[in-house]
């Protein structure tokens, strides 16, 4: 299970591996079997202090931050190549540690973020560019002076990257490569459920010759997390997780006025117009609440369907959901794996009960698979006749639960989509792409797809949300710029 790692029992601080004895480690379990796949170190405040100190010293020394973008890109390419060469072992680790199906682990957990990482490497050279400021005549002591200047982007400093359990390799890769490409030093802290997918980056950094202190991987609980978000030596906090934790992190970072990048929760709307290709919409609708057992912040779990086609849509999605094979993601033919832990399955069950108490009509799922005695599995669950103001329509479940809400006009659909505290993802299905585009402009969200879109996330497209879905962008030029500041250097041209 841990073929991808040579030092699963160690943290990586200041270019060195800190070994932990087994009694200082925690069992990391496979959510499909509930059996340990290995034992990971549990860091303490001391280790967080050491990691931040190392990152600060490395940044201030200029050993990485003063390199050109092209020089950093060359090192990062070696790190990328190391990860690419270990794909088979990493995918196996993703399946065992995160509970992803093999296909999902290959394409969404590994291939897609690697595409983003390569784009970040390629974009690193843009930070070498100097942008001119238009010259202007300004009064001087001996007459007029032709003043001009340049703008340059420079790295912000020390970044703490805090990642969740749902897409750990993806999110680790995105934050680490963009922060390093920008010239920052990084302290990576993963979820305690998925630490091994962070340690592989330490091995990659070591193999690539990333200087000591520039990249560090630690673990730990709440105390460690609070230290990483509040210490004055940290310049940027990049966090992906729930909106409640994001709000707490923003408060912890406020006294030191550090930059905070938050990619938080969602309750994204899938709008199905009357003229939509219903089969395509239904397939997308099913994926919207079953991909990775619904554990995805940008998944479309709120389905707004025109009432003229709603009955057929519900019938199609419910039939596909009821026939979906749920089980150990390491087995062939399994379409949906487990939730990460029992607490998340219990949370899902609680929301199903809330929805039924609120009058929603259960049309598929709503229970644990009877044939699976081990693992944190739950059947794909679909509700119809849902009110948009109900808790099941407004709150993020982070489990395989979708809800259907009817509408009669485009204006009503837009109003329903925008009646949410979140604004991260979304989709519109319609044969009239022009009208769908006009609707997309009015939906309050950071990302939206028309019909099946390009079939993948675009390498240079920024990703991020609004409202309680957070702020700041990841990926592309905009994501890279988040880890820099713009400096204006003015001088007399003549």
C-alpha cells in the first residue's frame, strides 16, 4: 500500500527527515476496509515551529526566492518528473488512503493536477518579465523631467498550505507547485486522514534538489494548524476546506495581516432547461453527487430542473443511482467508493433524516448498502420535491446526496441558483448555448460549465469562489500571482 513512500514514518523539515517511533504515530486506515494501511507521524507545536523557522530562513536567504523564474522552473520540472515516474504507486496510494475508485484516482486525482502543475512550471518564467509604466512629464527643480518606471512581481514569502482529505494529491500539488514557482517557501500540512499523499512531495522535493527549508511537510492537530495560520513569520495561508474552518482561519490570520487564500465549500446548481439533452444532463446530474462519494466542494448537488422535464429527469437519475455499484474502489467495476470516515457517513445520514422531516421525497438510496459490512459506504441518494430554502438545499452535506428543485422560467432558475450562501461551481444544460451563456453571466459563482464543457479543467483557467465559497484563485496565471506582490520601481528617463 505504501510503495510510493520510503519514509512514511517521518516528517520533512529543513531538508532532513525526522523519524518517529511507532508509539508517536497514528494508524491511517483504508476507508473501504477499515484496516490500517500504515502508521503516520503526528507532529506537535515544536515541529511546526521548526518548519516555519526553516521556511523563513530559506526565504530570507534568497536561496530560492532570488532565483529567476526559469531557474525555479528547471528544479520544479525535476520534481514533476519524479512524481510522474511514480504514478502507479501514487494512484494505488490514492485508492487506499482517500477511497477513490481507480479510474477517478488515475484521471481526476492524478492526471488533472499534474496538468495544472506543468502549467505552473511553464508560467514561472512569466515572473521574469518586467512591465513598463508609460512615461510622463513631471515638474522638476530644473524644469520638466521625463519620469517612467517598471512593475515587477516578487514572491510574497512563507506560505502555509493546509489541505483536506477529499482530493489530497490534487490540492497538495496545486498549492505547492504554484507557491514554489512564485519563489515562496512552503510548509505543507495535510489532513490527518491523508498524510501519506503529502509526504510523497517531500520525497519529490528531495530528489529534485529543492534547497533545505524551501519545502517542508508536517502534520498535527488543531494547535499546529492555529500556529501555521497565526505566526507572524508566515506571509500567506492557502487553505482548502469547510467554510466554518475558513472563517476561523481568517480570524486567526487577521492580527498579522497576512494574505489568506480560501477555497471553501459549495452547494452548486446544475440548471436543466426544457430544451436540454436530458440524457447528458442526467449523467452529469448523477456525477454531481456521486463523484468521490459526493466529497467534492464544486460538485453540483443542487439540481434545478424545468418542471416540463423534471419527472423524466428524476426517473433517469434515480434509475442510474439505484444501479450504481458501490464497494471497495480497488475492485473492478466499482463506480463509487466509501466516505472517508464514519463521522462523515453519520453526517450524511443526519442530513437524509433532516430532508425527510422537511418533506422532501426520497427517490433513490437513503441507506447503507446491506451487503457491505466493513467500510464507510452509503448508497447514492436523490431527493425530489425539495424546497430551495430547506437545509438539504442550502447546506453542504459532503456525501452522495443530490436534490431536485423545479422551476418554470429562466429568471426563476437564476434566482434559485443565486439564493445560496455559496458560489463555487455550477452548470447549465441547454440546446440553446447562447441563452445558456446569458444565464451563466447572471449566476453568482466563480466557475460554471455549459453542457458538458471541454471535458476537463482547463490548465490555465483560474479556480475559486465567491460568498462563503471563499476568495482568491488557484491555477493559471491568476493563481500564480496570488503568491506574489507587485512592486513599482520609478526613475527618471531623462
